[in-house]
């Protein structure tokens, strides 16, 4: 009973944190505050939708090809098959600066829709590749084996494997579409006017939060519909257990070549910022010295955001896993993904400034709270997938044998959850360090984080100094992801060793 109450309380905290800023903005809407979609704003919406569709389509194709290449290549059963996630938390503006550096060297046009699409594809490619690889690894053995017995590999791939994973691949594209249309940082750097930037510009010009909120409703509605369509496949892939199938279905020469090309693109996605910014490596030390305060602010804000979001997201994930068959509840908890980060920041800023806790707005806790609220649903998805694959027999046995609830929590449950919690904290930390849209609304005076400093510098053109900032951010992402991956892989090997020892003991 106490566990159920704790889960319910954690879910209530999650719900309040996620929806309070938006509900406050709804309460502030004034009569006559209608926002018309003028011809100009319709054009901005068209730009946003076109950019999102192009990025999502290319990411889906390249991600599926890369996952197929990894699954059929020498990396199939190795932990390093997740190499493409190494720079997944790197902010997109790092890829933008890399493109600007290459464009200057080769005298290419550094602005327009094409470089915006290229940069966002590289930034969001790990999402589609990761979800596609999970879908391929969770294909059931029996239909594949039967298809291979009945015909050639090409037919097995096109008639069985591809239709089975296509909903998950499409859902990964939907997530990328939402991230693309709700972000304004990359299009603005390449002088592409999008609807998300209109929301930020409207607030900067008029300072009316309710007006900016109404302006965001069309974009939020589009993102909410896409989220509804892709939520089911994403949930199914998170809940499914690996089948252990080797997936030997290559799909013919064309599919095999596409897989090779996809893996090469993922390698390029990792190497590109390192290589493009390598000429600026000598300025790394000077950049760190000049941005030491901003770096400390970013790290502190990211750590606080991760700590604030971890407990509510974990309890809400456990609560949702216990509510079987209630898809509407999942959608309700994940709906904040459809909200632009600037709107979350505006709502939280207004709500705190009009409350007795207004002094919070002058401390580092304000951007940390905003980032925690913004990334709560992402942590919920990650932790729900991790918790769904826990060994339920161990949990049940520990609950029976533990002498007290505290002993069960600290000796049984938390050690089993440690890997998922650490991964979620690392993701929250890196996303917060890289965030621009949310923190731009909430940062107190004199507490500029590194991401905002880099973003402001990029509008004046790239330089050795800002390249040094970005290179350091790339190295920071690599270090955090490598340490997290090494910890999880070591823990997995240790768990496998313990299981083998137990099996030998039973045989003896």
C-alpha cells in the first residue's frame, strides 16, 4: 500500500511540474487576445513543416539503413554497436559551427534551408538509428526463420522484417519531426525563418506571455497530433524484450550497400565535428579559461536539473508501467514533449515571478527547474524502458526476504535500478548543458550558461574562441557518454557472470 501511495505521489509531482506552467499561461489568457495566422505566419509554419518533414524523412531512411548495417555487420553482438550515441547529446549548434567552418574553407553558401537540413540530420540521426536498432533486435525469431525457409533473404527482409519494424521507424521520425519544428536555434543561425522563432520574437518585442502562448498553439497542436501517432510504437519497442535473434536477413545487395552507407554516415556524424573543429584545437585552453564561469554555471544547472527530474520521472515511470492497457494515460504524461521549450520557460517564469518564491528567479535554481520540467517526459520514456526489463523474480524474492522496506529499497531495488537511473541522469545533464530555448528565457542576470554564450557568439560569425568553446563541449559529451557506457557494460558483464555462477551451482 505504501509503495502504491509513493508512486501516486511521485506521479502527482510529475504532473504538477509538467503542466503547471502551461495551465498558468492558460489562466492568463485575456479576452480579445486572439492570434490570427496571417499570411506571413502561415509561411513561417510552412517553413517549419517543410524543414521538419525533410529532416525526419532523411533521418528515418539513414537510421534504418545504419541499424540494418550494424545488425548484419561485425558489430552485431558487440557493445560498441552503440557507437553512434557517442555524440548524441552534442547540441546541434556544434554541427552548425562545423558546417560554417567547412563552408568558409570551400567557399560554399553557409545559409539557407539545405545547411539547416544537413545539420539537423546529423544532430538527430542517433535517435532514428537507436530506435531502429532496438526494433531490429526485438524481432521475433520464428517469423524470420519461417520466411528464410520459405524463400530468399530478399523476400524475408521486404515481407517480414521491414513491415515489422516500420511502425517503430516511423515513430522515430515523428519524434525527430517534433524536435525539429519546436526548435529555432539552428534555422535562425542559417537565416531560415520558422514558426518557433516567431514565438520567441513575439515575446521579446511585446513581453506578453499570454499572446506568445496563443501564438504557440498551432505549432503545439501539430506536434501533439504527431506525438499521438508515434507514441504507441515507441512504447511497444521500449517494453519489448530482446529476442536474441541474430537477424541474418541481409535483404539483397542493395539493402546491404545501403546498410554500409548508413554506418558510414553514423561514423561521419561522430567524426565530423571533431575533424571540422580540429584546426581550432590550439585555442581550446584559452576558451576554457575565458568561459570558466559559464562552464561552471552550465554544469551546476545540468546537475541540479538531473537531480530534480530523476525522482518524479522514476516514480511516474513505475506508476505508468503498473497501469496496463491505459494508453491515454501514457499520452497525457508524454504530452509535454509537444510543447516548445520557450513556452515552458515563459510559463514557469511568469508563475514564479507572481508567487512568493519570486526570489528563485535570481538564482541558478530557476533555469535548473525549467530544464527539469522540460526534459521530464524524455526521462520518463528512458526509465520506463529500463524498468520494464528488470528481473521481476529478483524483485519479488527481495521483497519477501528483506527484513524491512528500507533494506529492500537500498539493498535490492536501487541496485537493480542503478543503471537506468545513471543513464537518465547523464541524459538529463547533457541535454540541459546543450539547451538554448528554455534556458534563454530563465537564466538570471550574470549567470549565462555556456550554451547561450556560444549561441550568441555564433550570430556574429564563427571564430577561434567560439570554436574552442564548442570543441570543449564535444569532449565533455564524449567523456560523459563513454563513462556512462563503460559503467553500464561493466555492470552487465558482472550480472552475466553472476548468472552463470548461479547456473553452475544449480548443476552441481
